[in-house]
């Protein structure tokens, strides 16, 4: 944890000259559309204000250094930069013109000057005057995700989502969506699947239809990790964008994967649930395979119906055996009475014989 909170302790020695060396760099050497390049370019063209009137805070200086280090993939250094920016944020000092003032003093001075010039107009602070704390946190989330520190990233994202300025941050819709995607990924990486599903639902309201289709695929993976294979299949069962071949192909591949995975690992999955006495999950597995086989039979996708019907019968008998092994006699009897109605003599005979056997056993118990 200590490495995640490390700061530069000599931040008090940072001078205006030190800061200006970074701000005066040729930003064109940075990658196009990088956060650092956009930050420098934005400061240089700020509403035509003269450089001597612009404000340069130490917090923004360290944030700029971090964004340059992020571009160079020096994430450990970027993390220290951002930790330092956040550490000094509330008591930061700003270089304004030729003065070095506490940011609060800068704002007081601006308000005073404004009121002298425009006594009948309310003061309107310029957005570029003070870097938003959420922007620094957003950068740190990016770094923490790169470093694989997912729980720490979740904590920073939560700080942004619950901050007073979140609605302002949310106006930059692209950053807000990226933030939610980070949160989704972090929850999946830390096996917080219920929370991940909630984020999927939030994102679904913000993204396009095609992006929503991809979210269905993500939800399918989450449900698979939760071992809810039936729900995982349902997430990709319906293709909304019939004309989007890419999405349709991904979904069909995902459906095939789930059916084959459960089929190939069926015995291992069932044995695991039997050992845990988890009847509900075990029966979901039977239901999943059973319904998928019936789907294939009804769709006419195969000519090998006899083989598939035989597989259904084996599944039904296997489910009865699972219930017996788990001594779930009440559930087993209900299931056997249903099997008596199956249009198969072998299964009917098995059900009648097993019902008599189980009822006698239950009486003995």
C-alpha cells in the first residue's frame, strides 16, 4: 500500500521557473490527442488571455508531469506525480502573474477585481483557472488500472462518483463512459460480479445500440464467471442488430462456446455442485443443456435427432441420480413423477421402479 501513496516531499521548492519549463515545452512532440498535449495547447489558447494573466498551480504542474509520464508508459512515476498533486490540492499555491499566492487568495483577488470592474455582475470563475480534482483522480484511475491496482482504482472512481463536482465532470460524457468502463473492468478483475452487472446496466443507458450489444457479451462473460451458464447464454441469445455482422458473429461464437463448454465440462461441474449440496445450480446446468438440445431439435438444425434425443434421456436419468446422491428425496420424487409422463418406456419404467424404492426408503427414515 505504501507504494500507492508515495509523494514527492520537496514539492514546496517548486518555483515558477521550474513550472514554466514544462509548460513552455513544444507540445507538438507529444502524441496527437494525448492528454498532456491537449492540456498545454489549451492553456496556450485560453480565451485570448495574456500568459501573464494565466494561473499555474503546482497541482496542475504535477498532473501535467504525470500525463507526460503516462504517455511514456512510466506509470510508477506518474502515480507519484498524481499522489503529490492530490496531496497538495486543498492547500495549493498558484503562480499568478508575478505573484505566488494560495489558490484561495488568487480567487479572492480575482473576485475583488471583478467587483470593482463589474459591480452589478456576479463573478463567473473561469473553468481553466483551477484544475478539477476529479480530473487528477481520473488520471490516477488510468494509472492504477495500468499497474493492476484494481481495488485502489475502484476507490478513486467511487470518490469521483460521489463528489460534489461529479455532475460537472459528467458533462464530459466521453470521460464519464471511460470511467465507468474502468469501473466495470476493475469489478470483474476483483471478482465483484454483482457490482459489475450494475455498471453494465448504467453504461447501457449511456452508449449506442452497437455498444450495448457488446455489453451483452460482457454480461455473458460475467455470468459465466458466476457459473450461471443459462443466464450467460440468454445474454447473447437475441441479436438486436440484424445488419451488424460483426456483433452477430461474436454472439454466435459466444453461444457455441457456452454450449460446448458446459457439455464438455458437464460431469465436473455437476460433481462440484453435488459436493457443495448446491441443488439449485446443479439443476440449472441440467436445464441449460436440456433446453439447448431441445432448441436444436425444434429448429431442425441437425439430422441426427436420435442421438440428441438419447442425450436428453441420459440427462434426465443423470439428474435423477444427482438428486438421489444428494439425498434430496422430496425433490427427487417430484422429478420422478414428471419422468413418468415422458414418452419413453425406458424412462417410465425407471421412474416407476425408483418411486417405489424412494418411497420405501423415506418411510424407513
